[in-house]
C-alpha cells in the first residue's frame, strides 16, 4: 500500500479572548504530521516505539505491500505544485484579518474565538498566508458601534505586514468551508477577478431599494482596490478584500471620517453610501456575486452557502437565536486541511 507522509507548515496559535478581552498572544507549535493511504484515511504519524514492529518477519507480514510500492514523502509546497498554481498573489502577500473585541451578538456561539483561530490559522498555514488577529477594543469610538473600529484595524494589518499586497477582512462569525481554494485563482488574479464581477447587477441601497445604478462593465480589473459582495440591503462588510495602494489608504481615512461616523449607523452603511454617491469610488471597487466571498448560512440560490463555496457567514443569525446551532451544523460539514491534503494526495497517486 502506498503511503504519503505529509508535514503541515507550523503556525502560531492565538490564545482565547478572556471575558475581559485580553490581547491575543501567540505561541509556537510543532508541525503536525499525517499519514495518508489509498483508502483516503488520514491519521497522525507517531514515532512511539510501542507502535513499531521489531520482528522483521512480523513487519513483513504487517506491511506486505510497502516493499513493492515505496512511500511518497510530499511537502505542502510539492503538493501544491502538482496543480497549476502559478497565479499571483501568493503566500505572505495575503493577510487574513480577524478584527474583533470578542463581544456583540457572536457571544451566543460557544468557543467561537478558539474555533475561528483554528479554522483560519489552518487555512493560512496551508496557503502560506499570514493570519492576523487584532483586538479592536483599542480603536473604540465612544458612543458608536464597535464595528467602526474594524477600519483602523485594516490599516494596522497593512502596517504590521509590510510585504502584504492584500488584506482580507473576514468577520468573526464566518467559517472557511473549502480550504483548498486559493485566493489568487479564486479572484485576486485580474483574469480571475474579471469572471467574478457581477457586471450589470443593480447596486442596492441599505433599505433594499434599487439605487438606479448597476455594476459597470467599464471597471479596469488592474485598478481594483476593494473587492466586496452585496446582499439584499447593499454591500456587506463581513468579507472584504483590500489591496495595498495610496487609493485604499485614502479611502480608509474618508470612511472613518467623523462626519461619516456620526451620520451612518455603522461602517457598512457608510461604505454603501460612498459607493452609490461617488463614481470615482465605484471605479475602484469590484462588487462580486455574494457566494464568491460571503455566502450566508441561510438564503436563496444566490445568497445561501452551497457545497464548494469558500466561506459561510452567519450574518443575522442572532435574530432567530440560531447562531450556535447553525454554527455547529456548518462546522461539522466544513472541509479540513488534512482532508484536503488527503484528497489531493490520493488523486495525485492515481494520476501516476
């Protein structure tokens, strides 16, 4: 039986937010190792001597096929190189940002921060992205909802990661369901992005009414600085990608301008207002189909998560007091990195 020995890239694991929301701290962890066989089963690789077979005859009996088919030792980079994976940006050019104070409606989901950290660190380790956790309590604006503090957190993520070209802000109440999806192939490469933009789609106001505008076909994908999706009441800021550029930094400053903060209920409404009322801003923002980056846990054909979608976002789950139950359901259905590696390795062997 052919065996593949796989070492996952090591990554830090963030400490949980305590009740008083202490700052996240990182600690090193050893690279987990897995063994994959033709059945698609993945198990931990152990060097415990109690599990080793000392008798050569017994070893021969226990592993008759291992002598005829040598093991395959594959690193994650080698595994990825088996596929067409040449599009940019890659690796540390991408930062996945979790920006939260650990409070709000998400408190109904048990062990949320721990599970989010596991899910995102694993995803970033697989693709060699950088995972960034920022406690936004330090950016709180008195008298305004905490969501406004996500904007300076985006700026901090760029400052903390000098080589990063893109920051993906993903709300805490979201699960990466399909970790094999590479963001360059998915939508960050200009040619990929061109296939994802929701051309001619109506741009919606925050009250659900049409604005009279549509997503322009004149957008230059090489000059897109923000990628976002919209739901039934305008753009949804729960999953947004920002490109490092002077334009983006300027937009972030305008977004959190005191006038905007006072006028709009939240950062999402403010961004939607700027998009609708400023053609120059629309030329820099790509509105993509919702399920590309922000599928919801419930919804119709174009809104609700379906197998193969990158991420599921539990927006509004608190209205029906269903956050924890929905989260547990989707968590049990997500694909894991080890399962993804197993699938790729198995198909690679069959191809040979």
